[in-house]
C-alpha cells in the first residue's frame, strides 16, 4: 500500500491486493448437529483469484495507532468460473487498535 501523510498524526493508505484461495472451510453447528466441510482446490478455477482496490487511514496518537481499512473486489465470481448472473463481489473492512513500541517523532531543536 502507498502511504500519504497529510499531518504527523494521520496516514492515508491506498493500494491494491491480490488474493489466491488455497482452501475453504464450512462449519454448521445447531446444538445437536455439527457439520464441517473442508475443500482443498486442485483445479485452476478463476474463482480462486481476487484483485481488490484497498484504502484506509491510521491515526497516530503517540504510541497508540487507530486504523481502518476497506477493500473492494474488482473481479466477479460464480461457482463454475463464469462471469454471468448470479454475480457477487467481495467487500471487507477492518478496524485496528495497536501499540507502537518505538515512537519516531520529530525532535524540535531548542530555540536560541
């Protein structure tokens, strides 16, 4: 991701993301029945690949970092590898709270 810093405390992030699906897991539990299915992919179906546009922002408050990220899938997916209806796109978001052990802040030189 590329980073733009309009202020010392704010980072704006933009970029792209490529993802490749290796396996998937479905779980169902209703209290009496527990079903789990794991699929390992052996074919090269286009649905295993996604290309996304991502963006976000970080707010730096001394050693605390508050961040948000968003991503929009730019490719269409169907179960059989085609791109006709039904058509869906993935969208995800995340929020983070972090602690930075090393804080790089600008040192102001003393006035003379």
